[in-house]
């Protein structure tokens, strides 16, 4: 992952997801990310993804992490399951969507 900041990751995410629209087909949900002091949301609607800064009104799944842990997760230095089990990754809402998240972010 070339991004070295959380902001850089989210700024480039929409373009990355658009390149893999087939992978997003049939996905209709909103992910809320609270990373460090920042907040971002990603809305998926039948193959399209829109990334926005701030809080979503009704997220399907909310992910909360410290900034350093999030960057470690993206770079592969931190395992998602281990992060969850040790409390570094918190999930609220649809847990099934949380399980899909890794494959979506690595698009």
C-alpha cells in the first residue's frame, strides 16, 4: 500500500474501488470509519462506491481504530483478526460486512 497517511488512503480509495466495480456488484451498504481523530464513510450501491469525509447518517457497519493501527493493517503488518481480538479494531453493526472489508480495501 503506497499511502502513508489515512487521508491519502481514503482520497485514493474511490478510484481504486471503481477499477474493481465487478467485485462490488450487489453490495448496498455504508461503512463508517473512525480512524484516530478522522472520520470517513464509504457508500456502496450496486457496483459503485462513494467515499466521503465525515459521519454517515445511518452506517451499516462502523469500524474504529487508532491511526497507527489502521496504517499497519493496510500495510499487512497487522492481521485484522488479531487486531479485533486484541481490541485494536472495534466493529459495530453488521459483522458480516466487517468480514468482507479486507477484500474490499485490498481492491
